[in-house]
């Protein structure tokens, strides 16, 4: 066994004093600042996870409500006295029915992309007996179909339309604004289409006509797509995982810095023998 030189009094005091300095002052202040930031980060990430859980619950409730509306028996479309209360949250996709007469040569074509390809929705005004008008999306026509005789309604007899209530789509489509002066439409903006076609007392919604069994031809109705993105569970798990990772990282850093110095010294002494 080798000879271990005795430590002087100066050497005996050097390590503890050095360790004390290592755990105080700027290093402690930096560690506290790090812990505060880490805590805020963990709280923020955990809050995002909880928020996504709440959003998922709300989305599931919305999907259930819409499904109930779509499959319910049709009810009369809201009249003028109810227009102010019509909203997407309360009325979107309601199964409704309306009776009136088509206003000939007042229809508008709105650009659309459907399962049948690119083309147009045919938005036709239906005049009701109370003097109000409701736009009806009669269905889809291909882009190549340019003969108005094919898609313009040609009857003044009363008709009954059943379909889904939709809220107006103001402004235009993606990166394309409606052009009323040229009668070019990229969204089903009921108010703008009504103004361009000089129609008054128009409902703030339109109706997507449903398909009648055994009835073909153009326009093709019943192409409403009802889909809601619901990735909130994935987002919640992602935020929660990031919160756990941030917490684990902070704990590791604290354990590494605050590990007792005497343990390191004792381990070093044992290795000398």
C-alpha cells in the first residue's frame, strides 16, 4: 500500500470552503432563476394540455349536436322575426323546410370544389309568401356547364325545399375576394349576392338542398360535407409530454448541481487505497 501524505490544516480547510463558494453566490442565483423559468415553462405546457382537453370535450359536444340536427325531422326555416337570433352555434346544419317560388334569372354561381370535381354552386333565391326571400343552394354544376337554361329555375309554381341551414359566408374564398360588379363569387355571401341582384328582405342564411331520391340532372344537390377536425387529444398528449420532459430536465439539472460534495470527496479517497 502506498504512502498517503498527511493533509495540512490548510488543505483540510480548502475543500469545504471551495464547496461552500460553489453553492452560493452567482451560482445559487443562476439556479434559482433557472428553476423559476423551468416552473413557468412546465405550468405553461401543462395549461396547454388542459386547454386541449377542454377543447376536445367542446368539439365532441358540437359534433353530437350537429349530428342530432342533421338527422332530426325538418322544421320550418326561421322567419324574419327570428333572423336576429340565427347563429352558427345554434343553427348551423339544422334540418329545415321552406316553401316559395323561384325568382327566375336571379341565381348566382359560386365557385366550388366537390367530390364531383371543380365547378359551381347554384344559389337561387326563393320568394316566400311573407315577402321575404331565402337563398337556396340548389346544388353543383360542372365548370364546363355554361348554359343557364340547364341550371336556372324555370318555374313560377310553388315549390318546397328541404335541406340544411347554413350561415352566410361573407368576404370571399381563400385568397380571393368576391367581385359583385362582375358577378364572380368565391363564397356564399348571402347579403352581397342579394345586393348585387337587387333583392331585399333576404334571410341571413341559405339552405343546402338535399337530394331527392330518383331525381337526377343538374344541379346536383346533397353534396354538403360535414366534417370537424378533432385532433385535440393528440395535441393534449403532446403538450403533456413536453411538460413532463421539461420537469424531468429541471430535476436532473438541480440534482447534478446540488449533489453533496462530500460524496465526491469520499469516493475519491476510497479510490486512493
